[in-house]
C-alpha cells in the first residue's frame, strides 16, 4: 500500500522562507529512518505557488492561471511517499512525522492512500497504464 504524506503550506512556505536548520535536520533524519526501514519511496518540498500555475478546464477549453494562489491552508508545501503493508503502519509512521512548521507551532499534514491498478475495473486502458509503469509498486 502506498500513501502520500502531504505537508500543508504555511504563510512562511508561500513566502519562500526556508525551514530552519534544526527542522531540516529532524526531517532528513526521519526520512533516513524511513529509508532504512524500506518504506520511503520519495519526498520533497515544493516551491511557493508564486512559481507555479494551474490549468483551468471549462466549456471544452483550457486556460492558464498563474500563481500565487489564495487560501494557504489548502495548498501543498511538500510531500513524502511511503509504501507499507497496512493503513495502521502508515498511521504509525505519519504520527511520528516531524511538525513541518517547527516545534510548538500549529501545523498540519494530510495522509492519503494511492489507488493501485487492481483498484480499477480492468480494461484496455488499465493494461496500457500497467505497460507504462503507472501506479507501480516499488
């Protein structure tokens, strides 16, 4: 089972403020622990939404909306992807995840399970996805 630990954005992350060295050290050590346990697939921080864009779909057309975006609490500042044997194991790892905004500050992470190819109705499109390596377990 694969899960994404989503680090919610903050005013600091949207302003491009880099985490303090102590927090970076704690995060990297935790990711090292996950790697040594064989559950870490990937993890990274994201640049502020001022460096990004969205594609908006409507009425059969597409338009580009440049960042920054409002509602910081709905934005993503980073992610970690893990592969574990159960939801309970993912919960245990995520409960130990360092507070991404620093100790004694209000922060939040969100954890979401990935769909696996076996979750979908099997059809030619899913077989093509498998051939492309989409949704593969590592």
